[in-house]
């Protein structure tokens, strides 16, 4: 249906449109076939209320911004890859990759929606290649530096009502905690990517051929309400005998070429020669969003304002198992969550009648769950995906907007493999956790936070550590639980007691990873007094050369 189409080579190619129009003319379009007149109908996916897309004119649609500098292996690869690319592209800056040194690329690519009356920058692309020759002399060159502006006076078509096109990727909330491979790569290379997942593809005025191309349309025409039972008047009329717009929810634009239950029934009625004029559902345009808290900690009331008098309204809450009562009638709903419930939920008010409109509010039950980051390796300043290595310290973070800086508001539980020497869960506190696995296998990481409604449920992620068993020493710590004293016994026959330089280190941490005791010893039997320590769980770390063994200790006065 596109009159003007740019092909893959950037050339205007209207062949498909001409062929389609030619086929229609052979069938008698636009008059009819023989004695049968054509009945012309149209369906637009644009909102009946004339609502804009999910962004405003001039908003940012796409951004790719980042800076990546290579390390040793990257520099070696750059000495091969960049010169080859430079020769193929006849690019001197890329050919500089043959000179040893550190490479750095700065990327700044942005795309904006057309603003009201146009004239704004809609495209910006600057990619800079920097080379520190021999790691000392900086040389910078622009690979691209392009800016494009919309013509002045152009309509803001990107954001106008109409069937939208989905690009398949919405990165506004994407981050390294997701399972998205792209998100992990972006985090690894310190690149920020922002993509609006949808934009206007076929405006409502185009789908309905408002004005027939004979009159200029204003922004007011583009955001007007178009109702099948109340067609517009000339000169901005429509040539169609009947039409409908998106009124499953009259306030929301639909995806291009998507048929809802209502629009599908409308088409079936036309095919059965029983045309149905779309009802006027514009009263929905005046409905305000559902009021009530976005985070539900205890019972609360949710209300659908501005409901027309005499209208029948019903409400429901899903998933039902999270609520004491999950359905009812009226424009106000008293919502009470089940004790201890947590998760995402949805409250729906259904305005019954010829329009049957659903007004939805998404809410969260209980405190939000923190997400667990990828393992962060301080040696490369990068986040890692895939298997990790035993014997190496990695940092893990709770990804949350919780502003608390108190370590006690964050809780980690790490459960080692079942076949490990110490398969017991280890508890830590703090937003950041530094952890070293001494035995290979799957480690279960759990995290929760004390936030909006108190303690959240646990989020969970599993990491696999590969490598050698580094706990080769046999170390016994007893009694456990203890009230006054701990005994640390080295049972390994290869350890020579008292040998110079062979001292081991014992460190005792509390649950907040604070050191409460530390010593070095060459004795195979070490006694530690703990009678002044508070009751609770502690972690004893035995360190000898490359061996690190961690034991979970409980101090209790009730034994």
C-alpha cells in the first residue's frame, strides 16, 4: 500500500505499488465489477481517541552511546582486524591499527522523532577512532560525523495516532541483570543502547484517506477522533463507505495489521453483507487512569474516576491467588493481598456496554525483588557471562533502586554444591558481595532486600564455577555451634607444624563481612576465644598458600 518505497539500495522504487494498482483497475476499481459496485471499507489501527504514540514529538527514538578501549589481546586483534577493514574501506584511520598501541572508539548515534513543525535534528552519527601510538602519542580521527534535520514545516508523523510498527527490541529498561544476550554484551563493553520499541507506521488519516489528498491536513486533523458511525464531513471526508478505528481500548494505538476481537468481528460483518457501524466509544477518552498505589503493601482502594452515570463497571485482580478477593463490581475496588504474597499483578476495570472497555493498572505486591548482577571481574573491569573459575574473587551486586546504604537491608544466601566439603548455605549482608568459590560446581545465589514493604522475597541466580578443588587441606573446626571457644585443627599430613614460612592465616567474619578476629599460626591446633562475640552466624576463613577454606560457625549461649 505504500506509494513511495525506498528499496534496500536507497533508491525510490514504487514498482510494487504500481503493480497492485494495475491489478485493482483490471477488476474495475474504483467503480465496480460489471453491475456490482464496490463497497469500500477501511480499518485503521490508530486509537479512536486520537491518542499519540507512546512518546512525544521530538523525543529520542534511538541512541547508541559508548566508549570502548581495548586491552592487550584486543590490541593484538586490532593490529590484524583494523588494517584489513581499513584497506577494504580505504580508511586511513582504521589502517592505523597496524601500529602497536591502545585503540579506543567513541560512538554517539542518535535518532529523534520529528518535532512539531519539523526543523529539528532527527539523525546524529559521530564515531571517533583514537589511537595511542606506542601507548604514548594520541591520534584521533572521525570515522563518521553526520547530522540530519527534518524539513521545516513537516508534520510530526512519527508520534501521530496510527498503527504502530514494532522494532522487536525495547531497551529502555534493559540492563545486565536480564537474561538478554545483548544486554550482557552492552554491559560488558560499557555501551548504552536505548531503543523505542514502537513508532507510528500508518497514520490514521492515511489509512482512512482523510481529504483524499486534495486538501492539506493540520496537526488537529491528525489527532482528531474518527468514528465509523459519525464519518467526517467534506472537504476532509473519507472515500470509504464504512470504516473503523482501534476501539478495543479507544485510547490506545494498536500494532499495524493486528486484528483484535472487535475489528475482526467488524470485518466478518462486512464480508457477510451485514455491515456494522462502529459505535461511538469516545466517552472512554475522558476516563482517567485508575487511582491507587503502584506498590501494594497492605489493603488499599483502587478507583476508576469519571465513569459516566448509569454505567455498569466490574473489576478483577490477577493472579487471583495473590488476593483475598479478586473480583467485584463498581468503580471502586477494595484490594487486600494475601499475607506474605509478593509479585506482579494487574487490576482491571471493565466498563460494560456496546464498547466494553478495559482500563488496566499494573501493580506490585510487596517489596520489589533486587536483581543479581553478572559476576564482575576487577582484573578486567568487566562483567562476565558463562562459567567462572574457582580460586578467583568476583564481585556480585544487587541491582535495585533501593537508596538504603545500611548493609543490614540486603541479604545474600549462597548455597554451595551438594557434594562440596561445606554444602551449607552461607549468609552475607550488603549490596555488594565479594565471593571466591574453592570447589567446582553449581552455586545458588539468592538475594532479597528490605525496601518498600519490608523484606522482599528472594530473587535467584545460579553460577557455575569450573576448575580444580582448591580445598585440599583437611581442616576441622569444633565445636559448632559453640559458646566460648573454637578449635581449629589441621589434619593434613603434608603440613609441617612450626616450619618457617608455612604459617596459615585464620580470619573470622561476621554476617556483614566485617573482620572480628584475625591471627596467623604454625600450630596444628589453634584455640580461639569467642565468648565476647555476639550470638549469630560467622564465617571462619582458613588461608594457607593457595588454599582457602571457609567454615560457617554459629555462636550461641543456649547450648
